[in-house]
């Protein structure tokens, strides 16, 4: 998802194009994304793929998605997710990942209700095998925090050790705690795929807006 180097850009510049071939580069990038089946508009979240969860927020222009699951026990699970920044090895981009925050609470149990807060990220199967020895895993927990009430965390407050420093059995128990509440490999994979497709649609729309603006400006200058 980066503007590709085009030989046509140099040719356009030699031919007297005032934009240095930028409009041609934008059009080539748009054509590439469309040929790669980029969605024309941000798709709706596929709720049918994650039974039990409802979409709270998934605005077409926003980068994140917020899901909620309410159990019969009045336990509430909130999952907020967005794509992680691109990472590279040399000039090659690594597979995209999503950052997920999971909040588990019982709003009706007490006022204010205590909250368990998990910071998670999706991982590739190979990374999951290296980290956890489990080829089926496609997300990992980075941190677990306890808040006596929403917004209880703050600077200087002890929030527990790094998840990787916990006893392996405790790590497995916390992971199973999330899986029992629907935060499983399927949910993580669905969220990641949705956010990638959403960003692709936003990217194509951004390219089109930029191309239309520059093409109009170039036309006005030449007339």
C-alpha cells in the first residue's frame, strides 16, 4: 500500500507534466488496488462470523472497531481493535497485525465495577509456534491489568509484570479465561481481516480524492 515507482512518472516529467508524474502514479496505484480486489467502500463487520458479539462502533472513516458481548451472568466483554503500525524487515513489509484491548467486567455486580484489562495482538502461526508452542493460536496476550473501576489505571501505579514473565500455567489459564468468553482465534482472525479490508477501502478513497484534486489543479493550470 505504497505509491509504486513508475517509469511513466519520469516520462511524464520529461514531457512537461507540471506534477512530476504524480497524477500518473496515483492512477497506477488506484488501478493496482482495484485489480487486487480492494473493496469500493469499507465493508460492514461480519457479525455472523463471531456469534455472541455485537458491533458497538465501526464508523467507515474510523480506524478501529468496538465489539461487545453480554453474558447471561451480566458479565460484559468489550473488544476494541485497530491495525498495528506497519513493520519492515529491510524494505519488505511484514504481515499486518491488529492490536486488541479486551475489557471484562460485571457492570451490575458493583458500582463501580472492577475491570480485567488485556492487551493483545494478533500473531502469525509461525510466531505463535515460536512463542507459545501452539500452532492454532493466532493472537497473543502482551499484558494483563486489574482496575478496581473503569479508568483506574494511572502513572506510577503498579499494574503487574509483563505477561511473558508470568508462570506458564498462569499464562495458559489467562488465555483460556479469554477463550471461554469468546475471545478466540476465530474472533482475532475475523477482526484482523475486517480491519485490513477496511483500511484498503479507506486507502483507495484517499488515493481517488488526491488524484481528483491534483488532476483538477493541473487542468486549471493548463487552461
